[in-house]
C-alpha cells in the first residue's frame, strides 16, 4: 500500500530546502505553488525504488479548493486500502518555515545546483535542480518547475554505504491533468 504521508513529508522537507537555496525560481509560499491552477487540476507522482524495481507506486494529488491564501489538496495512493487525505497548502512564508528547519538541522546544507530541461508528464519543461548532501550516507536531488502544480517535478534520494550507492528512490510527476 502506498502511504501518502511519506511523500507529503518529503515534499515538505523539499520545499523547505528549496526555499532556503533557490534564487527566485520557486514560489514564495506553498500556496503559491498551486494558486495559478484551476480547481480540479491533478498530478500523478510515481515512486520507484531500487530495492523493489518491480513495484511502481503512485500518488494522485488533486486541487480541491482555492481560497485567499490557501489551497486545499487531496492525496490518495494506489493501494487497495488507500484512503484519501486532505491538507491545506497555506500562505505561510517559506522563510518562516526555513527558520524553523534551520533551528533543528544537524548538518548544514551543501548544495550543488543548476538549470536544465527535463521531461515531466511527457512534456519538456525548464527546471532548477539542486543536490543536497546532508550526510555521507544520504543525498537529495530536487528538480523544481513553475510548470508543475506543487512546484516539485522530481525528487531523488540516494543512500550510500561504505562509499557506494546502495538504494535510490525517485518520485516523479508522470501525469498532469487540468480541467
């Protein structure tokens, strides 16, 4: 069963990291990443895991409602027991969230970044990517684009043991449906 809470958690961490390191390429708030889309816009994210290459899990996120400063989204996985969950993407400034992340971070960020064209949901989009090596055992690479609802087009984590990659997980937007 796919658990949306894992992707939700990763997306939140991603937005915090990106807010701290992007130079104007990303929305100022979580709400901003959704506000230019129509209610009913849906993205489908596919997760792959090198430990389980035969499994491709999916998470569908749908924009349910827009109001001043908040976007309500619904997330549901593809498992037989999956239940939809809703949450609000608010207008809290990313800088405020970053301050709270900085207070708890055990390792300062060490980003490498650039711009490139990537394929998202069958279309080429410009994206800003950043690789953040948090520890010798774990790195995150993010690709963000204003052309993707929610801003995060791809998220990849790589676990390393004894200097060699041992596990790679990737979350990628594979469908964007607009009403």
